[in-house]
């Protein structure tokens, strides 16, 4: 019988675009004590001692190190919190954010 067939067509469509991600970058300087850098990485970025030491040493040796990747708001908030901590202690330690390409 005509018209009694079941023809189902399934289409997929991307409805939820992924938000752009931002790197938080730790910059080296000659004055901030290593232990202070490690403390900031542990308290603001929830790193354990080993991870914080590794990131601090990479920035120390290479000039900069990616700390983590977040959505823009979280990256900017954490970067600001870390920079505020450094300023309160009068250290030149700085974190920046950079959009991932
Ligand atoms: N270079 C600093 C020192 O020798 C330590 C340091 C490491 C500072 C990493 C900043 O992102 C940094 N005391």
C-alpha cells in the first residue's frame, strides 16, 4: 500500500558552539622568590606542589610558561587574582592571558 512506509531522516546540526579558550601565562622575572611563585600557583590555580614546581621552573628557565587553559572569564579572573597577590606582596611577578588560536 502506497504511503505506508516509514522513512525517517535523521539530520545532525551543531547547536552549541564551543567557547574560545584562553591560556594563562606565567612570566619570569629576576626578583620574585621561587617559593612565592609556587604558593601562588598552588593557591590560585589549585596545583599540587610537583606541578607548581614544574611550571615555576619552566618559566624561570624559558622566560614564560602556560599555566592552564580556561574560558575567557575564568582565565582573566585567575590571572587578576594572581597579579593582585603579587602586587600586595610588592613582587613584580605577572600573569597574562592569551586567546588560543
Ligand atoms: N626567577 C625567579 C628567581 O630566580 C623565580 C621565578 C620563577 C620568578 C618563575 C617568576 O615566573 C617566575 N628568584
